[in-house]
C-alpha cells in the first residue's frame, strides 16, 4: 500500500476515534445535565454505533470496488489469476516435455 494511501486511512481512523470520544462525551454531558436519561443516552449511543458500523461496511465495500477497478485499469493480475497461469504453464511444460520425448523416439527409430 502506498504511503499516501496508508496515511489517509490512518488519519481517517484517527478521526473516527476522536469523533467516537466526542459523541460519548456529548451524550454523557447530556445525561449529566438531565437532557437525557442514562437509558436514552445508551440507546442514542448504540444507534450511533450501529450507523457507524454500517458506514464502515459501506466504506470498506466502496474501497474494495475502487481498488478492483484500479487493478483492472492498470492491467495487474490478481493472486488467483497468477496461480491459474502458473498451473497452465506447468501443463504446457509437461506437454512440451512429452512432445520432445516423442520426437526423440521418432528420430531414434528412423
């Protein structure tokens, strides 16, 4: 992963941590100021966490899609494609060795 991309991701995660702390502080302040009951505060915090989790999943899917597109645009092979090519190459090598052996046998019989 490029340093730039890694820094962007790390900064995003840091922002999420700061936001999480700030949301928890705000809810706690509202509970202390009797603007919310403890139960309401916990419910609000749980809904916020669920939304954050959903957004995280959505972001992960978007990133996966983005990188898949970039890999395809760049013409880079994926791991499974490389494995398939290696298997095909091995099969071709076996066939070539077999053909060479048959040619040697034919030449010797002449």
